[in-house]
C-alpha cells in the first residue's frame, strides 16, 4: 500500500505541468497587459502586473490616509500627522486607508474586476486590503460594503464592494441602500461629487433603528475613493444609526493636490 501511495504524484507538483499545458494550448492573456499568462491557474493577471502595483507608503495622513508631501518618515511615527485638508475638515470617517494609488496597474486591475466581470480578482485585491488595513480590520465589529443602485448592480451582475468585503474576515453587514441612481463619480469634477451623493444612501429597511448598530465600530468597504464624498455620505448614515466609529478601507484612492498638502 505504501509503495502504491508513493507512486501517486503530489497534486502540488502537477501545478507547473498543468500551467504549462494551459498556457501552451489555450494561451490565456493577462487581463491587464494582454501578455500570455505563464501561470494561468494563479489568476487572470500576471505576476508582473501585480508587482507593478504602487502601494501607498508612510508617511501618510493619519485621518484620510493620503501621502504627506515633504515629510520624511521618522523612526518614531507621529499618529497625529494630518494633511492640510484634514486639519481643517471634520469628516464622519475617522480613518481611511487604501492599498495604493488609483493609477497604472492597480487602476487597470480594478477596471478588469469591475467592468470586465473578472470577479476572481476580488480575492487577491482583498488580500492586499487585509495587509494594508490590518489595524482597521482588527478593531472593526463588521464591514459594510458601499452599495450600488439596483439598476447598476443588475447591469454589472455584482457589487464589487460586496465582493471585496466578503474576503476580509469580519462579518459583512449589508446595512446600506443606494436610493438614488447617481452618476458615476469618475464622470464628475471634484466640486460636483459631493452634491452627487448627498442623500443618496439610507439604511436598509430592516436596519432602521436597529439596536445592534449602537456602539458598533463600522468599516466601510469600496473599490476606489476619489474625493471621499461617497464614503463620507455612507459614514453619516451609519453614525446617525448609532455607530460609535466609522472607518474606511478601499483597494485604491485617487491622489489629489488636496491629499498631498503637507500639515502646516
């Protein structure tokens, strides 16, 4: 029996062989750069494109998570380092973090995930979010995905924020509803994005005045943060419902002049 068992190959040892066969016969292309995948069993994006993702690294604003221009990372991090915007702007979102800048490879990966229906990218993106937002996930009682309007979700087939949230660990609470079919934020100028989502979100009917919301630490989840207007609109609803703290974690964030303003 032992001799027979020894003849059975380890499934892991077959992975390179199967990868080679699939690459040679099917020649699947990377969803980002369109190069032939050398390890198609590992996903639809090649290792080079994943390696090209530019992470947001310290020093960052302790509130919004934007890089702090003109600051050198000290040996003793200052937890009160704020960008110029957060110094003068009170947000319902206590802290926000993102994996990287919404540009280059990360932007292309998110586009493939969201617009090309590559739902398999949700898990590896969420793994990056788990690493970048570990401190926020550790204290969160639940994660709340930013909802899509039902028309947009029906057309897309899934909610990308919900897909990301499902791989992060804490309980996923679908407490929010998008009650207005708003224009996509990327289509608008920065000064119109806040007005676009004003009043666009509300609590799902079953969560109205829900006693379990009081004192809860909520972590909002979305794929991209541009000006932060969508996250702030959702956070306002959650705080009104009784949440003690609302933070946010996204796969990417747009780096603007606002976010790069150093703390005066």
